[in-house]
């Protein structure tokens, strides 16, 4: 089993003043990949959790960042959770039409597989620092 670095060394390398709270929303088909992403986000200094789609949609509150791992557009089909500051869609391919549809559906960012948790956290950090509260 790979050793996890101590939290202090993760925090030193993190660009965030406090650990970003991230929710990964998934369906059963994408659960293994979502759990792998969760572990990588945790190792990258995020405070992350995973919820199944229906559970996430009925939650009273959302963390500031929500990553939709259910397939492009399924989460925002009229039933989005309490508004996060950043809503991220995960796409299987980089298709300009899908990207425009996701943005029209309310996604702030669209990331294309494959990606790393580190690059995703960097993109989210850039987006958060550029947005106004």
C-alpha cells in the first residue's frame, strides 16, 4: 500500500488557503472512477466526498465545488443541487458542441478525460480565485 504524505506536507503544497470542499456526484456506472478521483483529491489536499446522484440532488447544502461524474448534463436537467460556486462537468471527449451544451446548462467548467486530480484542483483554484463571491 502506498504511503500517504502527512497532512502538513499536503497543505504546504496546496495553493488554497483552506482545503477546498469538493463533492463528486456519480451514478453506479461511474462509481469506481469517482472513488478513484476522491482518493486523488484527498491526497491533493481537498476535503472531498462522493455521493450518488439522487442523494446529492436531495441534499440541503452543497460544498463550494461540485464535480458531475454522471455523464455530461445529467445533473443539471432541472434538478441541480443547492448552487455551488463552481459546477464542473466531466466529459469523455473534447467536443465543442457538448462543451457549449454544458455551459448553457449551467456548468462553470468542463474537463475532459483523462485528467489528473492535481490539474483539476489547479483549474478549480484558478476559477475560484478569478470569481467573485
